[in-house]
């Protein structure tokens, strides 16, 4: 019984996180400010599978300057792939939450 309760709590937390991310990214798409950014670093995470195979996931960080001149390093939050450190890209951010960025499209 406790297993089901804990499983339900975990599932609810995951769903809430997904909804939060979707809403945040939609707000950035709609109201975000565009800026030039540079990929400042890439975090590689090794994921071991049950069958013994290994795959990797990547988290991209960009550095950019806000409209008011503040330099910010932020995690790129939209699943972008294939970037290299030093690449220049165009991003969008919310002025009141400059740590949340997505690529401008």
C-alpha cells in the first residue's frame, strides 16, 4: 500500500515538473527578449542501461548579456542538441527570470 502512495506522489511531482516547464517555455516564447549568446559549457552525463550499454545526455549552458547589461550564465532549457562550446546562438529569456532561456526560433 505504501508503495502505491509513494509512487503516486512521485508521479504527481513529475507531472507537475513537466507542466511547469511547458508553461515556462511558452511564456518565454511569447514574452521573451531575444539576445545573442555563446555556449559556455556542456555537461555530459553518462547513463548506464540495465543491459550494460551506456549512452550520454548533454546539458548546454549559455552566457549572454541581458538588456540591462547583466551577464548571465543559464542552462538552455529546450532540448537543443548538437552544439559545441563557443558556438554563438540566439536565445530568448524573461527579464524577471534571466536564468531560464530557450533558443530563439
